[in-house]
C-alpha cells in the first residue's frame, strides 16, 4: 500500500446524490492540503445507487490508480459496506477527528467514508485533515492489518 505521505498523493472522491454537496465542498480542502483529487461522481442531484460509486472508487484504490479515497453518502454506512467488499481496501466510516487519526494509525485505512447527514461541512473538514495528516504506526499494527487481507481469513 502506498504511503499516504508520498508526493503527489492521488485521492479519489465519490458520492451518491445525498453526499454530493459535502463531496464537492471537500475538493477545495484537498487542494489546500496540496492533494491531487479526482472526482468520480456523482455530479448532479438525480438519485443514484451508492454501490456503483463505492465500487468504482474502491477498484481504483485497489488497482493503485489512487492512493486513497473519500466516499460520501447520507450516512456513510452503505459506502463503507460496499467499499470493504474489495481486497486491499480498508474503508472506515468516521464521524470524528479522533477516529480518523486512529483508523490511519492502527488500521492503515485507505478509504474514508463520511455521512453527509451525520457530519456537517466543518466537522468533515476536520476529519479529512486528521485522516490525511496522520501516518500509519506500523509495528504491531502491521501484522494485524496483514491479517485483514489474508486468504485464510482466520481459519
């Protein structure tokens, strides 16, 4: 998995219709953080299916076309479930900066999921900043993260 502190960092964003305004607002923040962002949609208010966008983003991260991603839907739950179905994806649904830091430090999360109906724009910016300015600790956590992708899955 690429280091989230490499330069330039490639981040994909995607949302459903409920997450569109928050996703669009986070693009400016990523620019301020000097993070290259690619918007994978949706780009309008028409109702869309969140799994379509979660799978598109997760596939891009898993194939290393992107280093990390941000997914936004109404609650963030659907996006996180869909993204975590992909190998090498560690999507974390986060609603506070502490959890954003911890999921990077301990879980090496590579996809941040947010609920637009749960967190407002200001809190979302704090969460995104915490996520992208926190490094993975490695050490004892590296072995645990490796188990997440193990073929035997604890058998």
